[in-house]
């Protein structure tokens, strides 16, 4: 069905900002929800934030107040704006479609290549 491709990663200094994009091959209006995950070296993949088709958002405690998830239905893209970046934010970031239920996100088992984010001076 709809495929998602991550982009926008790179090397940034601590305290800097970066905007990740999750581009869909088709319309995202029919997708229940999209989530951003990250996986640091030697650690499990963890949910960072997700957004529903209605625009409701949820964030992990570690990124609240710093990250913002949004979507553009015209461009068929979901974004993750990351501000106040810290070295511990270094990870490969992935996006995935899925279902949101009572504030919890359940992704499909369909992971892409992800995009590398490195926060270092």
C-alpha cells in the first residue's frame, strides 16, 4: 500500500535543530496514524512521537517540549521538528504507519531504512 521514506537527518551541534520528513508514496489522509521511532546504538527501537489522522499528537517524555510532530496532507508528508537537540538524541530515526488507540501507537511491521541523526560538537 502506501510506502513511507524518511529523510532530513544529519550532523548537528548540541542545542541545534533539525527537521525530519516522512514522505508517503500516496495520500496519507486514509492512514489512521503515523509514528516516529528512533534506535540508538545497542538499544531497542523506541517510539518518539505519533500523530493521528485527526491531528492528535503524543510524545515520549524524553522529547516533550523539544520535538513537534506534524503533517501536511497536501504534500503527503509527516514531519518531526527537533529543537534543543542533545547528544542522547543521536539515533537512526524511522517513521511508520499504524493505529492509535487511547494514546498508544501500534505500528505495522513494515520498517524502512531510516535516517541518521547525530548530535555532536
